[in-house]
């Protein structure tokens, strides 16, 4: 019985060696391209038509206390002397909260009506 077990183990070892994947060359270019694509996607700048005015939005990553946050900034040069700002853990949340902050400030300064502001603040 011992010879059978040893023979079975030897056969299993030979089969495993034949079917093990062969080492291949690492594809660093594809890996680096993928990582850089993800990192550059964290920054975003755009312009939007907001209530008939050209406004701008910027989102950028920020690490605070070993956590990733997204800081958003929304401003409309030539219409409002202030800007909306936010810091959230969500990329899309940073744009939404910066816009809401801008609308709150625009309402306080009389640039928008309560009705127009409620459309943005209730969502």
C-alpha cells in the first residue's frame, strides 16, 4: 500500500508540473496606462450653462487623515462674486454639493428667486 501511495503522489506531482501555468513577461505598459487613466479621472474641469450664465466646475481629490475626499468648486465669473464649495467622499456628490452651496449663496445675495433655488436645493 505504501508503494501505491508514493506512486500516486509522484504521478500527481508530474501532472501538476505539466499543467502549471508558465511564467510570462509582465506587461508594465498596460498596467501603467490603466493606473494613470484611473488617477487622471479624479480631476475634472468643465463649464456649464447655469440659469443663463456660463459657469465653471472643478473637482479634485484630496487626502485627509488617510481618506480620499473630492473637493468641488462651482463659480460663475461676471455674475456672482462668490463660489460654491464642497468636500465629499463621492465624486458626483462633490459637484452636487458645490452647486447647492452656490445656489444657497445666490439666494442669500438675491441673485435667484426662492422658486428657482428650490429646484436645485430639494434634489
